[in-house]
């Protein structure tokens, strides 16, 4: 139940800063802490203050091509001190799935980067390089240097009955040139050729979330991310509260149209949201209110008032999501959103 007494699972209020309510923040990286080689403005300062308030930080990523030490070093270079133990990757989650299913010492055909192979080996499993080695499992992760032969070996092994675990099925990955094929696209090659589907370790599936909770011994975790279909969907699947930050890929318009499984518990402009209370969103027959803003349904959605833009967005979200839950459709929100200047 939220602080305002509502049973609503989304846009709940919190009278204290989130860093005081939750013991561990399970943070996505790209779009939350950094974009490419640059930190997101204010992210290092916000995370330092969250740590000072007693919140522990875990950096949870679907990226399986880099080992935790490399990720931690990258974060440190961006002004975000991190240790390898605080980095949790889908490669680690995939290795844990195989070890749990097959036990230590199982042979694994690694289709991915040297970092993925090292993580599989560190989990007490035995990497092999060919389907002719009769591997008990295949672990597939993204690596830009994968070849046709690598995918062919994985296909033969999967068709031969090997347990198949994909680190993630993100169809694309960001680059300075735009979106490029991600691991999900490469997994699709093996799936088409083998007629099988993999177990998926990464977000939004549960293994990576469980790995982060276990490694940080979290009792009150908060998932923090920028993507609805991975970070937020995964948090909801795990019945864990979430904070969506508007620094990454999700636009305000996309958020307004989010189905129930993609709706976050909280919304903030950036990681400074960890340091702030979350105001109540009051929804009734007259509309929705948050802070100094009121959102109303007229021939088109109307937003009145002033204050922090994110409170106006919360009011609009309350209006839109309540309408959707009632089987109704909110009319055009373009003009209302333009008042907020939030992309």
C-alpha cells in the first residue's frame, strides 16, 4: 500500500526519499548512469549522495560482453566509484542458470565474448568450443566478432539436446551510428535454424534480477531503469518496486501509453529522484492531481497549474492509466505534454 492509502500498483507515493526506504538500488547502466562514453548529467553526484544516505548500489546490465571488472573500471572513469562485486551482468545470471540446472563441471559451449567464457568458467563450469565436444549446455551472448561458424556450432549443439541459455534477447543495441543488431537478433538465427527457444537470463526475465538480489543480499530492492520492456517489465514480474528515469530511451508519450505490465512504481527526471520523496497522485472523477498540477479529461487532455514538470507528467500519467484501467481511451495529450517540455 502506498503512503496515500491507495492499493494502486503504479505511481505510488513515498513520504521519505527513496534512498531511505530501499536498501539497494538495482541500476541499469546505459540510459541511466551513462550514454555511451559519457555520464548522464548529475548521475555521479546523485549516486554519491544516495550512497551517503545509506543506500547500496548494484549496477545490473543485460550486456554480457564485458566482465564486471571492466564495467567497474568504466564507471570509475566516469566519476562513479564501483567495485566488481557491485556489477551484476546477464552473463553471471546465465552461468548461474546452467550451474543450477546441470551442476558444477557441466560442459558449456560458449557462443560469445572471452569475458563470457571467463564468467562461465568462474562459475565452476567447463567451457568447450565445438558441438563435437557434446556440450551439455550452450550459453549465447553478444560479441561483435561472432562468426557464422560460431552460430552454426551453437545450432548443432542445441539441435543435439544441449540446454540453451541466452544472456538476453535485446533485439538491438545502441551505437553512435544508431541501433545495431543485438544479441536477440543473433539468438533468432539459432532459434530459426534449430527450432528451439532459449531460456533467457537477462531482463525482463527473472534470473538476472534474482542474481542481483542474491549478490547484494537485498531485502528492499528498488529497480531503477529507463526501459519499459526490460527494466520495468522485469521489476513487475519480480514484484519489485521500480523507478523509471527519463534520461534514456522512454519518451513521455510512450510512458502515457504503457500497458499495466510496463508501469513503474515511481517516475523521476533523473537519478536525483533517489534523493526525493514521491508526491501522491490523486485520481478521482474530476481528473488527476499531483503537486501543483491538475490533469483533466475534456475534448482533449488538459494540464493546468505549475511546479516541477515531473509532477505534471505524473498527473497526466494518473489520468491516462486510470482511463486505460477503466477500459477507456484518453484523448489527445499533445498540447498537455508540450507544457512540460519533457521528451
